[in-house]
């Protein structure tokens, strides 16, 4: 359960040690560097400026990196460590070039692990053989490379899929489903854990908290797979568990309750272990249709509430997620599931809550014949424009990394040019705590190279360039934001006046320090 926490007060203002730089803000007092006539005079407060909606200062921009069946990474099994690393770096560099700031990497596709685990076997998608040690633990590398580029790393888990094959005998030794076959249900040729069993919920929670405890991740992420998607003619046989635990409920209500229990349990365990970690879910894009429920959306597609027993509105109301990331993989004007309609519905669903709304974008559909709209390069950029029109939407995540590299129809280049021309900080989540670090100290310029002393508690630093003319809006929005860097240095691309701020891991921001670059 989430608990509201007031944002801690900003740390004391750090005064720059060189004559060319000084800190400024509401705490600046006469006599310090901020008021010295020999250095410079503090500009008018940024609050005097109206933020420019074209350059949001805070916006999550992420990409899903799917490992299941080698969709995105690694591109195939059996690659060397160096090749796997090079492929991952290529994805991150492509994201960084477009000013992305988050990756959602699938670390547990099906009760397996793309990291060293004592609880579940090594994933087959690394070596080609389930349970085979690849000879290195990829996860520290995956996390570090994201952090180097100023990106959050969200560890993506599939909670209930046990195996893509329904044969328990074929599972590697020590696999949880092999040790506990009673936990499993065979359905549609695959093997699933039974969400109705408390032991299953405990195991999933233990797997997740193990990763939370041992690795420096920024988020825990679930996709839209809860109870399996319906398979014609198949029955999900959880009758025994329902008889034992149903307690007079209707089957559908009991199943939804089981999912809700897992979500609440994971939310509580994750935040108890590390309060700063974000936990969220990417549900199927339609909660319910108005034909099912008058409070549903004016759509006519599959209902996640009824088909896979995922009640996202319940998670929002109970506050057991930090964000929802609905997968809106349809274009504007789609007859069954219009993009505009669904953005409005989800915006209304989170309104008044402290749950953030990010939108899952169907990049993988661009250039396909799934719908005529996807044959047009402008559809995806237009969708991001619609997101920006909603006050509730604070980010977007694209499926998936493969298309980030192939850039179908040049759509991602258009998104980057039209909407992501400037970097962006992470949307603030006050409930996750954090504290603005002290402002950078010792900021100086040597030619075009800016440098400063590391700030305690800083994960990254934001660098702004003050415009030569026009209204100086400083840090009000991202129009002047030129970089978010992980190291205390920046190579200026042109002469002028720059501002540097320190950011904690949640992107609480310090006061700014100004420095002048005379030449590049």
C-alpha cells in the first residue's frame, strides 16, 4: 500500500568556489556569491515564465526491451558475452539519441532469470538451454549502462507464466514448477502458476524482492499477463483452489481478488525493502467496455476485467501501484478501440489519485497493415501530441526496442524531432520520497569543458543553457535543458551562460549554479 510522504526540504544552498559561477534561488542572500557584482547578478525568478507545453520539463520516455523468445535482446541464443553487451549498448544508444530516459527490461519471462538467482533457473534465451549458466551475470551490466546514460532501469517480471511448454518433465532440475507441480495449471499448451494459491503469490513476491534487494534497479514492472488470455475450447482448471479458497465468491470475483492480492503484496514488499523503487503495471488497454459496465470506455474490444481478471481501476483506487501504463496499441479512429477515447478514459481513471499515467505506444505496429492508419508515418507522433494534451499523461513507453532500431517509416525520428528535441527529467513521485541534493559546488569552465564536484546524494545532473536573447526562463521547462549527465562534467557545444543542478535518483532537483563559457 502506498503511503503519502511530504517531499523533504531541499538541502542548503552550496556556494560556488570560483568567480565565474554562483548559486541562486529563493535562499540567496546579500553578501554571498549570488549577489556579488564582480561575478554576475541573479536573473529574474523562473516562476515569472509560463512553461512551454512543447518542452515539458518532466516526462517519462521509455522503451520495452523484451527478452522472451529473443524478441529484442539478445537477438538470438548462444551469443558471446561481448556480443550480448554490444547489442544492448546499441539499443541504449539509440534510445539516448532520441532523449529517452528509461528502459523496461524483461528479467523474468517465464519463471526463469536473466540474472544470477538461487530461486529460479537461468533463462534459455541467453544460452539456448534452460538452466545453463551463461558464465556471467548480465543484470549489473544492464543496469549500469542505463544509469550511465541517465536512464532509469525498470525490471520487468511476468508473474504467472511458468513455462512456454506444458511439460513439467522437460523443466530443468530445481525449477519451482518441478518442485511444486501442484502450483501449476496446464492451459493452451503452456504451463502457468495458479494465481489462487497463496504459495504462488509468496513465491512471486520472494523472486521480486530478491532482485530488489540485490540489484540497483529503479522500478518493478508487470506486463498485462495475469490469468492467461482466453484460448478457444480450453478451461483453466483452478477448481480445487477455488473450492478451498473461494469462500462463497463468484469465480470471476475470486480470480480478480487473487490478482489484487498479489499486486498489493508486491507493492508492500517492494516499498518495505526500498521505498524509492517504483512499482507499476502495464494492463491491456481496455479495462471494460460500456456494454459491460457504464463506467467503462466506449470501445468494443476484449475486457481485461472480464477476460484475464485484471482490475486496473481497483489498483488505482487502492493505491497499490505507483503508475499504470495501459497498452494502447490502436490508432486514432479505430472502430473497436479508438486511441483518443482510451486516452481520455485512462486520464479520467487516474484523475484525483496520486497514480501516474504513462501510455504504452504500439511502435511495433507502425508500417504494418494491421490498420490503414499504421501505414502513415504521422500516426505515432500524433498520438504523442494527444498524450501531451492530457494533464494526467506524464509519459510514454514504446514496444519495442527492435523497432526503435529499425525505425519503421521514420516514425521514431519524427517523434524525436517533434516532441523529444530536448531531454526531460523524470516525473516526480512524492510518495517515493527522496531529497534534492545540495547544489553543485566548484562549478567551473575550462574552455568548453564544464566540471564540478560530485554532490552527495546525486544520481545525475541537469545542464541548462541560458538563451542569448528573449525571455530567460531558466529551469521552468525543458526549452533550455541541453543534457542530463551522470558524471560531474559536460562539454558545452557553444559559448554562453549555463546552469547546472543536481538530481537525486528520483530527480528531485537542487538549486542551480550558473557558469559562463567564453569559448568552445
